[in-house]
C-alpha cells in the first residue's frame, strides 16, 4: 500500500450509515481536542463501503492518523485566527445537500433515506463543515507554493506500477440551451405585495425572525429566522449588498429588493468592522403554467431549428439561451472543480434522464428542469463527450495525473509540517491503538499510549 494520506472528506453518509450503536470512548487527544471511538467507526464503515481496504486493523489506524492530522490542522487554524463566515458554511452545506438530492432524486427521498428532515441533516453537519473549511484553508496555505513540471508529471506516471495505476471516474461534458419562463407582471406584483404586507407586520411589532421561519423561501436561512451570519459586501449579490450595507439600525426593515434569487426584505442584526450580519425574507414569484407552456413551445422551436440544420447548436446558444453558460458556448462547468468534467454527482436527475441514450454530438429533446435557485426552466442539452471508467493514461488524463503528482509533492510538505507540529503538541493515544504503525509522524513522541 502506498504511503498516502486518506484525506477523508466527511459526507452525509459518514455520520449516518452506522447501523449499530457504538459505546463511545475517547481514543486520542490532540492538544485539547478529542477523537472518539465513534469518529473512527463511522469513517471506517464509510471507507469499507467504498472498497478502500480489506484489513480492519490497518484501516482503523489510518483513520485515526487522518483524524489526528485534521485536529492538528484545526488547532493551527485557531492559532492563526482564520475566520470562516456563516455564509461560507451554508454555501458548502447547501452544495453537499444538493449533491445528495441529485443522487436520490428529491429532498423528500433524501429525508426518507436518512429518517431526518433537511433541517435536522443540516444541523448535524453545520459545525463539522465549519471545522473542515478551517482545516482545508490551513492545508491549502501549507501547499500553495507546491508546483510540478511536465517532466515531473511524466516521471510520476512512469513510476507507478501498471497494476497500481489510478482509475479515472466516468464523466460527461455537456453544453446547454436554457429557456427560462418569464415571470408575469401579475405574479411579480403578487410577490411584492405579499412581502410588503410582511414588512408592515414587522414594522408594527411582529418578529422578523418568526415571520422568516413562516414565510421565507430561502432554505439556507429560513429555519434560522432568516439570519445569514456575518458577511462582507463581496459575499452578496450586488443588488442585495447595496441595500443591506446601507442599513444603519436593527429597527430598520429595507424596502423590497429584487435579485436573481427573487424578492427580499432585509434587517440589520449587527456590524463588526467590514462584516455585517443580516436577516432576510425571500419570496419567489410563482411561474404560471401558461408561462411554462410558452417556454416549452419556444424550446421546441429552437430544437426544430437545430435538428433541421437551420442553425447550429452554438449559434442557438448565443441567440436563444437565457443561462450565463451562453457566454461559454453553452458549456456546463463543474461548480466544485472549475472544469467541464461532470460526474453523476454533479448532474441533476432531469439532465441524467435526458442523457440516457444520447451519443456524443447528439442533442436531447427539450425537457423541464429545476435550476439551483429552485426555478423551473426548459433545457436542451448536447452530449459533447462521455468517458467511461478507465485506467489513467498520460494522453487522456494529463490533468488528473498532474493533480496526483501535486498530491505526492504536497504530502512531502505536509509530512514535514506534521513532524514539526508534533514537537510542540500534546498527544495521547489509547492503549487499544498502541500497535498502530503510523505513516506520517511519530504520534507517540509527545505522549505515551495510555
């Protein structure tokens, strides 16, 4: 087995798939941070399910070392006073929830699968994700100057035994045309009128937070009384920021503000330097059935123009698409990695269904989908490339191999950092793990196994 950090990323599965109750005990202490037996068991079950290892003792030792490494990073983040805003936590939380909703098909199915509401799932993970973001920033700071040259990438690839070459996950590359139903004036006015009514109730003494829980359509903040947490001006869309950052008193309630997400009213909670904490209530105008039908008809017309060779797909993107992807010839980007490679995790179920049966270069018939803002839209997609699971090769997978080579060089930097940190950090490891052969540091050096 190669000397490689597991670099565990907690998923929704990792805390929820433990089917039997674990009697907890502290198995390690790093500084003033503890690691519980349940932490290791949950990670162990997750990794076994993914086929990482077959030998239980080795895997549990590797998980323990990874968790101790994460605690070292967390302590460094506290020492360096690294700040993570609630907005950042909620954004990452929403991203992970969306991945699982896409996999299972709907929020309802996700809730049924785990036996918890979306709110409960988010509450379980909020603190964990904040800690992860902190540790990721420390790790990024440690390795930000690591570089690899093309010759080093080639040498790395040639050094891997043929039977140990990494597998590249299947992915798609897609282009899209998006036709968004128009929001009628009556629907817009209805949303504004309702929001003005809520605003009037707040000004007459009702609780903004309570009304946010009752009426706000922002899933990330409604259950917290509309609270966004401390954010900077750059964390917010311009229309929202220009109004929110001009609020001067918690007694104020802003006028109705329109953004790409819908209509808002905003209340200032607190200001700290350039950071401010707000509450807001979001309402989305209801798109009428008639407007959806108009968008569907328009999408059919565009589809017919393309299939009759009256216009190319790329020209149709420029002329008819309502999505920001039109500025990139309709190419759909992976929001997490910043490239065009989309695994199933990053493709919504509507698009996955439309992809079935398509060959590269073919386009789908128009279909109704829901975007990441919760709004209905008609889409036509073109399958540009489909790559199946395969063993990595230098010709087709240069970028992936570049990342692997960077990881190897980064691990050298991290290993050196771990050993330096261990000189000044208290470590205590339970006797049940005294026989672990740790790979990245002498974890017993600052404290004997107890």
